[in-house]
C-alpha cells in the first residue's frame, strides 16, 4: 500500500493518484514501460497487439477491439454531435420568429424545433449505428500509434478482424527489429481513416478510468483513445506529461 503525503489515505501500490484527495502519487518524470515491453525486447511477440508496446521506430502501438453493442461509447459520441447539430435550426427558428411571436413565443418555437429535429436525428443515429454494428460484426477494431509528438487513432475503411491486424503488427515488428527505419506496409498503411492529435494542441484531456478511455479534445478534432486495462495508467501518464496546455478532467 502507498500512503498519500497530503491526506495520509492508503492507496494500492499501482495507484497514480490518491483515492482520497486526488494528489499525484508517482514521480511523473520517471516513465515505466508497459510489462509487455520486456517480452518484446526478448523477442516474445505474444503480447503484441493486445498490449501497448514500444517499437524500434520509437512509436508505441496497440490494437483495441471494442464491442459496439456492449460498450456503445461511439454511439454516445454521435448523439452528442447530433445534439449540437439540432441546435442550429432551433436557433434559426428562434431568431426568425422573434418579431412575430415575441420573445417567449420565439423561445417556444425554438424548443419545439429542437425537440423535433433532435428526435429525428436520435432515431436515425441509433438505426444507422445498429446497421454499422451489424456490418462490422459487432466489433470496432482500431490501431493506435503514439510517440512524443502525438497519438493517432487509425480505423480501416474495411473492418478487418483483430487477428488480422495483430498479424500485420507482427510483420511490422519483425521488419523494424532488423531495420528500425522501415515503414510498415499492409493493413496499417493501406486505405484507412484516422484522427491524429498532436499533444501540443490538445486543449482538454478527459480521463474515464472505468471504461479505460481517454478523450483528447483540440480546437478542430476530438480523439478517443481505448486502452487495455493493464496499460491505462502508463498511457495516461505518458499523455499528461506531454499535453502541457490541456485542462485535465476525470470522470
């Protein structure tokens, strides 16, 4: 157990922040590599993909498979975006009717427009999400790449099975072991869509430990990082050390 110097509360040895007052318990200038790294260094690639591993090219990589039905965090994100979209026509109706309906009448029209618009978007979003989940086989497979500059969330245009993506990582690992400057080819560098978050422009870091998720919000992009439970603390510390201008929120 580790005792907090500020409030004297006892915490687990693996804790980074005090459960009582939130004080940081670890020395953030000292980075500890994930346990999988030691196995990788020995040539044991069994954990590649499932765990966060530092490759010879200086990038950490891992694969995450999200169950789209049991963990609908993507759906919640879509619904939040739709909430903002529904507000636009509501505001237009409010300002366009304020002259004829009066202030309170215009507010009522705006609220009615918002309710109808968001109601339609809500239903369509759920239907579209269920269709997408069915197409993907209920699994959302994504690859993450992280270095000192930023982190990239890579989604394939065609959803590959997790085993196929891990197989690609194995090939990249083998190539980089012999030639650290080699570029990975195949699933990871073929047609894909991605979100890249440079740490220096991140304005808000939202920590969601119970879902092993970290959200990185900047002015023009919102990135969601999914992590294996064992490496959540490591990646969180890695990101917090580099997002110097970000506000940190823990949920």
